[in-house]
C-alpha cells in the first residue's frame, strides 16, 4: 500500500462553543459548556430538555446570502460555514484550489431531521 501525505491547510468549525475555530478553542480553553436548555423547538412532550445547540448562527456572516441559505437545511449551513472558514484559513482562493488535489472532511452527528420532517 502506498503511503500518501496529507496536509491540513485550513480549519473550520461550527459548534455549541462557537461559530468558528477560534471561538470554539476559546470556549475549550476557558472551560465553557456548550450544553444548555433546548431553544429551537418546544420540548414539552420530551423527557430531554437540554442539548448542545449552535447559537447566534447566520450563514450571511460567511458571505452567503439569505436567499441561498434558505435552500439549505441547518446542518448543511454549518458545513458550508465551516468550509468557508477552512478555505479562508488555508489562504487558498477559488482560483488557486486544485480540485483534483483538494478534499473536505466533514463530521456530523445526526443532521437534517427538520428537512426530512
């Protein structure tokens, strides 16, 4: 098996601790907790009342207009925002990225339920 080198050139994150890598790391360093009362839907009929919600998030903060954002489920918006941050962090531009030598790794728990509903 050939060993290939992988170089991480940029990072992006949208988490309950912050909507960027720096905000997330700041939350970790300062021992903040991203868990709190659920605010995105009514929890009356549910036993669980707490979760790790992403707060104060707007895709427009990442240069994507609201009309385009409305076409995406919330977890997709998070992925787009993190990708925008990672590309910016890398120093690449749309013109300088070589598509055949670029990739994206996305971590997602369970997303898209509101879209499926």
